[in-house]
């Protein structure tokens, strides 16, 4: 049974996934080449996945092949939705059962396209599916937060080539989310303003780190990026949670998000990357001080001993240079 255990020193929760147990010899020094075969995410392979939770289609029944987007439970979930939390003490330690939700968003029926190759309306469908799932998962009182993310490329953690993203609903708020919330809360207490709203104003004024600006969104290189060509997308409209997004915003976000990913793909020649949707936890009253946003991180450098030991990151590319390069590329 999977369980969550809390590190008492730094307050970090760790998922101990006994169902995925591996011995030392099961960890190869380099990733093994992936063997291509029948893709479980392609139309016609619906029986290879658990029954769908959400499907966008023109007609037909759930789990039929005529879909354009599907959301299914992960066949090998990090956390399982069935059961109670069972919070317990183990001496000075805290633990609970590995309860949560782990879902796969299959972004297209086509195996040969990436997310940023989809038409804008289809990209918008993906963004709206994220919102649909957040609204639904928020009803489960066991869940405190949801992480939406995409791993593109083997170096970024993708195990299947068919374009997909994932979401994991958690019974706790992760430490990194708590740190981000605390920083925004402290800024609000001191200035009585949202930190991200102020960042938007300053970036629009300085104009040196902007990748693209639209009426609704700002894509920019953050002032202190951890990685080369790290890019954030922030709504100009103040909202603390992604599920608050409205239809006109989803359409506008699809346009700027797609163009930003295409710029990164062109500039860096199809790099592996991760993106993460940062949204306020369900349990937080963060309407005033937090601002949802998306962080895109190309995997161009390796995190090594210094970074792990210090929490510092060494980035060889100034954000002003990366933003200028991306900004000047054709859309």
C-alpha cells in the first residue's frame, strides 16, 4: 500500500510507493531505450487504459474511439482514490495512506503531434479539461491541492511519446507550494498588494524580460530563473486559482501558451521540458494575495550536488537574453 510520510526536519511529504518497489538492480545508470509498440493512448486502445473520467467527442459513447481528448486514471498511479486517509503517528513521525487522484490528460487522438502543434481550439480544449477536472476534484474533501504538469521528452520524465499531461490530487499541500504561498502572503501583508500583480506591472514597464504580451496574459522570463529559457505565463486578471478561469481567458491563454511553446521548440530544437500550473490550494483563502500562473522549464542543464545541497541554481543564460531571443523569433 502506498503511503505518505512526512520529513520532520523540513516538513516535506514523500510518497513511498511500495506498489512500485524496486531493487538496486532495477535502477539502470542510463534510461533504457523505449520500445515502440501498441500505444495505450491511441484510439482503438481504450481497453488498455482505465475507463475515462472525461472525454471530448462529437458523438458516441464514453470509451469509444471517436474522441479528440480523454482523461483517464493513471494505470500505475502514485496515489489511489479509494479509501480513507488514516492519519497516524509513528513515534515522532507522521504518516497517512497514499490517498489521492492521479489522472492522465490525453491531449489529442493523434500519436504524431505535440501539444504545441495542435490548432488553437484544440489547445484550448486541453486547458479547459484542466479546469473541468479541478472543479470536480475540488468537491472531494480529502484533497487539499492539485498539481497539473506536463513532462515532454524522456529527459523531462515522459515515459510515453503520445502527447499527454497529468494531474495529481493530494491530501496535503506540498512544501514548495506552501513556500510560494508564504512568500506571496508576506508581501501582501507588507504592501497590501498582490506580488504577481506588481511583477506584471514592473515587467511591462521595464520590457526587457517580456516574451509576449497580450490583453489578457504576459509571457516573460522571470527575474531570477533557475534554468536557461525558463518562461512564466501569468494572467493580467487577478485570480488565485486556475479553476476560476473563464471561457474568454482560456481562448486567450491557448494562443499565447501555444506560441510560447512553439518559440521554445524552435529556439532550442525540440528540447525536453516540464510545465507546471501553479494554483492556490483548495484549503487556502488566497483570493487577495495569490495569483495562479504557469511555469515552463526546458531541461537544458542538470541539477547536481551544489543545487541539491544549497537550494541555489546555476543558470548560464541571463533572462534578459533568453527573452530577447524568444521575442525576436517568428511566431
